[in-house]
């Protein structure tokens, strides 16, 4: 679709209440098995952030807020109401920023391994520096089972280019300050829809203690922990992840 003069790729599938799904720094995930299972219960709407998946980054985009306003416009363009907004990692940050601006079109908020706030002190490393880690080290912090990390062996040059462009886009949106907004904690009181955090117990990128501290900053928010999963529980434990989404969203009561 054309939005803000941008050719925005949007996957839409399934039926039921609208679920706006914002992917993380690993790139689009709407074609993965967990998304197909969610589409059995929801109208899944999954945009690809500009700069990811081989798409260009608009010259004027240089901060996570550029995505937030893009998706506020998307909600209006589709005239969506009572939306379940779910974000993964960096997409969770965009989702929570959006919810502090307005919840008029939202029903609930789900944050999966979300970044966005600074929990510790100035010298504390709350969030692992993904740009300083080797591919092997990144697999070790991202996954409960590092053997599940994507391999760069036997992939095409085009796929390598997309992986590289995803890292560039992640840096554009999250680098300064790294993976958080210092002002966000003072705005979280504005979120007035039920909020659920879903976290992998073995997440080494943003550890469980970080997730619990983040959760405590939003009134009434709940935390669901998925065992034997790292930063992407939707990949390592897809069935448990879908069950958690259904439970947190209330959709499980309708099954």
C-alpha cells in the first residue's frame, strides 16, 4: 500500500479481531508458522518496516517515532478499531510508544521481548549490544538453543544483502540512544488498555529481570514466561507462544 508516500508492504491474512503485528530487528515474520496459527483466530495485519526485507529507508526516517506515526496512519487508513497491537523487540518499542500517544483504536497491547526503556543505571548494560557481537555470540544470547539460529551457509547473495540491510535499518531506528527512549517511562501511565508481556525465559538480549521491571512500569500489566525459549519465543516455542497470545488477548476464551 502507499502510505506517507512510501510503498509499504503489508501482509494481511486470517479472520477475526484485528491484530497489528510489528516485527523486530530480525525482519518480517508474517510468513512463519506461528503467524499462520494466529491467523486462525485473528485478522493479522503485518507491515514490513521501511528498510527491512530489502525495502528502502525513506531519507526522512531516522528514529523509532517515524515508525510510530507511520502505523498511526495505517490504523486510520484501514479504519481499524479494537485492535490487538503486538510488537516484538524493536517492534514492541514502537508499539508501546504508539500506545502512550493514543489507545483510541486499541483493545490490548502485547509486548514480546520488547526493548524501549532503560532499567539500570548509566553504566549498566540492560540490552546486549547486537552490533558488537559476532554471529556466534548473537546466536548464544538470542536463543535457548543456539543451533536454531539461522545459518549463513548456503544462502544466496540476495539473502545476505537483505540480512545486511536489516542490520542497517535496525541501527537507524534504535542506535541513539541505544534501544530506548529516556522519556518513555514517564509516559507509560498513559496506557489504559490491558497489557501483557511475553518473554522467553532464556532471553539473553533483554533478560527476564529486565522484562519484569519493564512490566512493573505499566499499571496492571501481566507477564507470561515461556520456558526453553530465548529472545524469539515465537520461533523456538511457536505452539506455546500462540497459546500465550490467545490467553493474554482473551481470544482463548472464544476458542
